[in-house]
C-alpha cells in the first residue's frame, strides 16, 4: 500500500459510516411519536461534514420526559463511545460514536420554536406538520442585528485582552500573551461575520471562520493566517498592531450603524494607556 492510501480508505469508510448514521437516525426517530420534526443545522445536502447537528422538535406534553431519556434516544443511532453534557444546557447532548462521528443533539419544545436567524439554513428530514418548513421560510430574510450592548461587550473584551497582552509581555508570560492575541484575533473575525449578517459563534468558537465552510471573505481568511503566532515577542507585537488597525475600522463602522457618536478618541485613549506598562517599574 502506497503512502496516503490508508488515509483515503479511512476517509471513504468514515463517509460511508456517516451516510449509514443519517439513515439510522431517520429510521429510529420515526418510531418516536413525540418527536414531530427532525432537521439538521450546519449541514448542506451532499456535504461530507463529519460532525452532525441534529435538532429534534418535541411535543410540549412530552418535552421534559424526552430530555430525561436523551442518552437512550442517542444510543439507538449507533454504538456510543462517550457522551458530553453541560448541565447548563440540559436540552443538548454531544454524542461520540465508535465510528468517530460526533452528533450534537438538541431538543426543542415546539412552543419555543419561532422564526430566527438560527433557522435560515437548515436541512429538514421529517416535518409532517410543516412546522419547520414554515419557520425556515419565515427566517430566510432575517439578519443578525448588533445592539449597543453587543458592541460594548465586544470592545470591552478586546480592551481586557489588549491590557493582559501588555501585562504578560512585561512579566515574560509568553503563553498568556499568545492566548490574549488569539482572543483578539477571534473578536475581529467575529465582527467580520456580523458584517455579512451572520449570527456570531459562541465565545471563542472558531467554526465557519476558515476552510471550505468559512463565511469570511478570502481576504479576511488570509489576514487571520498572517496573524499567526511567532516565537518572537517582537513579532507578536507587530501582529497586534495589525489587529488593532482592523479593530479601529470595525469599531468606527459599527458605531455609525448604531447611530452613535463615534467614540474613537475614547477607544484610542484606552488602548494607548496599556503601552505604558513598559515604563512602569515593578514593585519591590
């Protein structure tokens, strides 16, 4: 066997496993009368995405009971390797199967379903009552609307990591400095997503920012690559300058969109103050 052939065989095998899993999920869920709509988010017809985002709409009277059996329901789809659960999000479970496929399963109470940017791009598998068909159609023209609170949260996170970057450089904590730089890079990429009307990811989730599924422009993806890490702190500081330039432009643009008096002087004053860490003498 030539080098690379095993990888190809494994990829083909995984794709076959994925197709089987999709069929089994559809078959098994048809047996559950309490689940009245099945759809996938982040899935394009014919794609080879290995992570599946499965959404199940449940009758209100059986919603809580269904949540209690979410592991059992997910176990009917295949041989489970392990589960991931967050007690703060009890309607969601992440299932890792022995085939190395991963399925994010989210349960929805039909009473909570309404048109949303989350339902603009979904692939409906089963919808006998037309619930998700209607919701998806009504969601097509929706776009994510940034509020002042969103803008303030975004820039505050940027300020915080900018300050921590300079503090970390001052005390030779290079790992922390790199972490702060990465957060600022993510914050800029998030605003690029919002520019195009996309809903931002959860904090520090890099999904759809690079690769074939990226919602970013090629120029923006290339900038992210240029802002890659370097072993030299001096080079990291040069990368930071480029990120800050993009931050200034985005902040000005979104202030205009929100009809706010531009606060560039305020932002400039905050970011300029952080540079003075280098002139502060450490306490004895």
